[in-house]
């Protein structure tokens, strides 16, 4: 993904007891193949990690607030209000019933306004990076034993523009010089990052009540760090990727059963859905029900969408894919001596049991059409 601009700063912290200090960048990082390769590897690693998805609370600060805070951006405190104490008229900006708010709900953050100022060319990337760096210093002091390099990149892919930030650390590596001697050198550990976020500026600008245009790193064991980064950014958490992906796959299984698809057709549609979802996951983008519906049924591109809405699965129009859930989803199929069987893997152990010792399959809940045929025969 081409980089429009990039700023790399250093957060120094020698030990867990010493405070972090920011060494700001004196200029934008010059374009280079090495920079492109590093940021590409970082974003690829980021796409494969557990994330929270949501959107910015744009009411959290005004542009004047941002300008005032930026001048003294030494980690101004972020107010947090528990969900149950939030006023009723301060609801999250999405309208889908499945959107569950978790973690802190921010009532004061300058960064939505700062991001908007940058998007409108009222602030340059270097100034924005310095403001973020000063604020993130507090997170490093509170949660991390050492500092690292803070990379902020403005990326473009076609008509889409992203803002990507990652805090990376170093590890020792080995090199063999021209003289054949081994030496130790420091290397950026691009597969690991302590905190990161990715903001789809284009999607944010275009708006949409259910748009999930912000994601942030949410590794297991670092929930409080993710909470504090979410609060710092002035963001509310949207849908749960794992739960939404699982519900989507259940809706798809129900649709396949309702339409009584042939085995081959069912397998083709399953492959198409999984391929699309995994492609979106590898690009760090959400799935949309409109696109999914067209993939599932070419002849009736709105049929799957209407099935989801009419059955009230509570799915958001945009679903961040969960790679682990996708990888676990597959269909078991088999045909022998006039018997053809096909079912989704998640049914095994629930409505379908496999008795390996007796070599038999137990179906607890028969499909309605099959039951009608058996009863009528």
C-alpha cells in the first residue's frame, strides 16, 4: 500500500521504573523501498492479530479544544464514563441492535478533532504525530516496561486512505560481515507491536451509521492497554468480530438449508463466502452484507440479505471478519450407496454426533423437508 507520508518518533524508556520521554521527528521520513517494506510488513502483521472495531465519538472535542491541547500535549487526562452512567441521549453513533458497547466510553478526547483537522489539511502529519506521541507516553508508562519507535503512516490504496500507527520494539539479530565475522545488530521486530490502530479516513469521511472504520490492537492479556488506547483516541467499541462472524456463518448455514441447495452448489457458495471473508481480513477491511449476499446467490443477489434481516439475526451491515472463526468453519460431505450427507462443522457435537466406535452418525434434528418426506413415505 503506497505511503503518502510517514513520521517515525522514538519513545525512550530504559526501565519499568523510569518515565518515558518522546524524541520527536525533525521531519517526515523520506520515501524509500525500505520504509515501504517495513510498513507493509507491519500492516500485514496487524491484520492477522486480534482487534477491536468501532468508530470515533466526534462530539468528544471541538477543533479549538484540539488546537489548545496540541500546544500542551503532554498527556492531558482523558475522562471516562461507565456505560451505565452515560446520559440516554449520548448513545453510540451506530443504530444496529447488535452493536455492543464495551470498555470505556470516552466523553473527552481531542483526537477526533485532531484527525479531522489533519484530514482537512489544517494540520500536518508531523504535528499530529507529536501530539499522539506525547499522549501515548502515558500509556507506555502505565503498561509497558520499555519504549520503542512510534510509526505513523498515511497510506493510500486506490481511492481509500488510511492512518496507521504502531509502537514497535527491537530485538537482537545477527549479521555476517564481508570479513566473515558474526556481529550482533538491532532489528525492528515487525511481527510484534505493543499498541496499534488503523483509521480508515475515507470511510470516516463518507459517514454511515453502522460504519466500523476504526480498529485497534487488542491482544489477549493487554485488555487494559487496549481500553486506555480506545479512551485516548475518543472511540467507542462497535461489534464483536468473533460473535458477528459466528452469527453470520450460522445465518449462511440456515440459508443453505432453507434453499435446499445441492451439495456441489452448497460447497461452491461456502468457498465463495470464506474466500471473500478471508480476503477482507487480509486487507484489514470489514465484510458488507450487500457484497456477501451477491456472492451467495448470483440469481437473487438480495435474497441472503433479506433472509438475514427477516430472520432478525441482529447482524451489523458491516462485519469485521474473525480469522480464527473463519478457519474453523467448513462443511463435511460424503456420498456412498445412494446416501449423500452434507453439514456444517459447527453442528458436530451439537445436533449431529459421530460415534467412531460404531461407525455411525446420529442426527438429532432432522431438516423439515426430509422429515416431511419420511412421514409422507
